């Protein structure tokens, strides 16, 4: 079970990182964009590290407060949830 969770988190973060890069490319070319809601939902679905890495690597959405402060908040909430689960399972 733990391996499945690790694989899910790795894939979710890699996919989110790639989607942020795709959206940046679309932004430069003035084509259809990926919605901010989708970008945030990918982070919430387990891709918060990939979202932060994508934001910094591609320099994308760095001026938007909901991304600049929201993504670290999502990551903190996810880490707190993991910590709570580990605490309740092993203590």
C-alpha cells in the first residue's frame, strides 16, 4: 500500500510540474490556457511540490497571490495531514 501511495505522489507531482510548463508555453503563444482552478486542483490532488517547482522553474504565476501563498499553504496542509496520519497510526 505504501508503494502505491509513493508512486501516486511522484506521478502527481511530475504531471503537475509538466502541466505548469505547458500552461506557461500556452501563455507565451496566446493560445487556450489551463484554468487557474485546474492548476490549483492539481496541487491539492497531491501535486503541490510539482506545482511549486513548476512555478519557480517556469517563472509562471509568481505574481499571483493565490499561487505565491496558496501553494505553500496547500503543501503545509498536506504535510500536516501526513504527519497526523503517521502519528495516529504509529503512536
